[in-house]
């Protein structure tokens, strides 16, 4: 492998690692700050809840 391709591969891996850590951090912050609000049931969840109740009956 040439020096250029090794350098570009290392740069890409570094950017990917940074992006993974950054977005993981942001997701944890959102859950920490808005977790209770996000855990509340919403109307669009009703179909899944009904399906779960139907499957529990079997």
C-alpha cells in the first residue's frame, strides 16, 4: 500500500471514529435532557401497542 493510500485510510478512520463518538455523545445528551418527554406515549405508538396487546392474547 502506498503512503498516500495509507494516510487517506487513516484519515477516514479517524473521521469515522470522531463522528461515532460525537453522535453517541449527542444522543446521550438528548436522552438525558428530554428522556421523560420522549418516554411519554404518543398517538402514533397506539398501533404498535394494540399489536402487542393482540399478540399477548395468544
